[in-house]
C-alpha cells in the first residue's frame, strides 16, 4: 500500500518490486479501492476521504471563480487568436478600459458560487469584484434563495480569501445564524465539491459555445443553472435531496 500511496506506482511497477504478478497487485488495489490514482491525495499520499453532509442545508460551499470577459464579436477560444485579439482591442477602445502600460483591457467576470453539500443544488451570481461587501450580499441572497426551496442553511465552508476573513463576513454569518468554517491552508481539495462545480460551469456554460459578447454569455447563466439543478445526470435537485 505504501508504494501506491507514497510513490504513486502502478500495478506492474509494484509487482516488479515485490516479485508478484501484476494481476494480483491490481486485484488488491481494486479491493482496497485505490486502483485509481485520482482516489489518492497528491499531497499526503493517503486515500481521499469522501464525505457528504446528512441533509440539505447542513453545509454549503462558497467560492469565487473568474472568467475573462468576451470581446464584441467573440474571443480567441472559438475564433482565431488574431481575430480574437482584434475584437478585444476594438472592445477595449469602445469601453475605454486600459490595463498596465495602457494595454487594451476587457475585464474579468467574478462568478460567486454557492453549492449545497448534500444535494448539489447550486446558486451563482456574476459580479464586478470579489470584495467582502459583494461576497456578503451574494451570501444573503443565496440564503434567501435556498430558504424559498425549503433549505435552511446551517453552516458555510469557504477558502481563506480576504473576503471570507473579513469582519464584514463574520458579522453577516452571525446575523444569519450560520456557522462559518474555512478550509485548511494549502488544502483546496477540502472545498473540492465547489471546485468540481467550477469545472462543470466552465465546460457547460462559460466556454460551451461561441458568445459574441459578455452580455450574451451573462444572459444565459440563469437558464444554465436551471438545467444544472434539474438535470439528473448532473445531480439534479429533487426537493429533498439529490435526484435518484
């Protein structure tokens, strides 16, 4: 087991070191549920511990993910890099935004995300920044949104970003009667469920197709979230827990 956990060796390599058949080693790894390296923590080498809180609202995860804004006409992910750059320059000139050394800038979309640990019911908002006041406002609206769906939020888990370490955030959690916990430093996998949601958000919404402007992409987020929350293959919401 140590060869698998610490050194991330495959069945053939382990078999060679121990003088065993590779098929026997593979069978042991399967029985111990560590036949896939994705099940092993890269930092500690220990098997990942999967957990799920007992009922909706017992824990929600919050975070912020960032996406570059889209220039008018579309960006380079779907057009050529040359065309995407030309569109970006034209958009920056129209808006008057400039970055370092006066380079054209089209800005960043800060998507504040909230996901229920038990049901995977998700809430998200596109904001202009990730400041404490913005994060608190999103939390307040998210709690109301969950309440309207019969979910009472008890605890919230965040990373160690400045917004979540602020007095503003602490006071808001106290006012909402929510217990706030933060992930351990350098252990982003503790908040892995929302990180996985961010990948789904990027693949299924942000970069799913050609958008001809930031406004066009932003307008599709509510419908995509509705699809995510009700599609069984994505862990859709059944009203009492994850859809079966």
